[in-house]
C-alpha cells in the first residue's frame, strides 16, 4: 500500500492537525466514517472545522504501513463514537411506548426510555439499532445471539 498524501499529528490541545503533501496545515481535524454501521473500516473522511473534506481514506487497512496515523484516527473515532452493543434485555416496563428498558451492554448495565416503536430500526435481517429518548443509539448486531428471555422481550416490539 502506498503511504497517505498527508501527515496527521496532535497539537498541544490534543486536537488533530492535518498537514498535506503541499504544506497546507489544517487544525481541528475530525475523522468521519462514510458508512459507520455497514462498513465501518471503509470510507473515512478527514474533515476540517468548517466542514470541508481535506483528505479521504478508502480503507483503514490502507494505513497498515503508517501505524501512527492509523492509531491516531482509531483513537479519535473511539473518543467520539458511542454506540453500546446490547448483550441482554433484563426488563421492559410495558409493551406499549414509551417504555423503560433495563439492559446489559458491552459497557455495563443501564436503563433507557424508548419513546416509540419507530425508534427501533432494522439494519439487516439480524441486526437492530435502537435509539433512546435522549438520542443514544444502542446496537444489537445479531438478534439470534441473544438469550431466550431477551428475544422474547424484543419480539413484542418487532
């Protein structure tokens, strides 16, 4: 793989700085995934503070030879992306909405309020994205992998 046409570093404030091959410097760069759910490692734009795309990375694997840049991008993405995976549904207050759900995620146990059934979106035949009242998105990557009790609770909403 050829090296990227840019350099990425952090400034004194911890923000990303992009330096292009022709010497242009852009502060406060934010990596943004083009397809965060269906292809999270493919298509990544480096966006400046005005919202302009300053660099495009076709795939994170294209940065195999530049481990420092890849690590900066992955760390920054992890800091700003928050989509816990639901591992188990413990309790649903009611099968009408709004309802309070008590769940276990890959980031611990929590509860949230589901405003309406439209906040449960089917991503594929086996995965869901659930958005709570506060806009936090929870993902179920494989419905079939859930335990029997969780599937029974979820079936009431599908």
